[in-house]
């Protein structure tokens, strides 16, 4: 019997565009002239984001598309816009077998996020979502 297991990489790899050379931890005290940055976040946190992905991903996509056995780490770059919606999906991997398309399909279902904040101003920022598919026969 064909089997597929999907593992969602909990940690998103963040790619932040550098707007300034001066930055401190957002939990630090606000010092005059310092840049305060707050990462974008799914509306209710990282564990809720993981549950969202697990609920909406079609676990059988690689198997239905006859992917050979193996482990596939799919990476999709997307933008969290200043208004909280996400878009600009870019495939960073090209494994095929419908895996990148499946991750993008699910990302498009996402509700708005809390945007990236720099000095309390919302800004666009790019993120990378990694989803690991494990296909066995």
C-alpha cells in the first residue's frame, strides 16, 4: 500500500529586507534613535499557523502525482504586506509532483496576518515557508 507522511516544518525561515543598520530586540526598552522591529505573525501565533497548514494541506498530493519515494523540502517565498494580507508567491524549489502548487494553494487560503512593524509602522516583508513531504511506498 502506498503511504505518504507529511511533516510541516514548524520554523519558518525569515528573510527580512534591511531597511536600516540600526536595530534592537523588540522586547528591549525603546531608546531614542533606536529602530524597533516586530516580526509578522499569523493572527493567533505559530502553533495556530502549523494547525492551519496541517488542516488544509492535501497529504496525498505527491503520491497521487507519482512522486518517487523520498523526502522533499518544499520552500515557498511570500510577502506579508503592510495591511496583513499575503501574496507574491515564489517557488524556491522545483520538485514538481504538485507539491509547490499545493503549498501555494494553502497559503492563498490564509487569513490576514499581523504585519511586520518597524517603529510602529506596518511594512511589507518577505518570508519563506518550508513544508517537508515524506513519500514512501
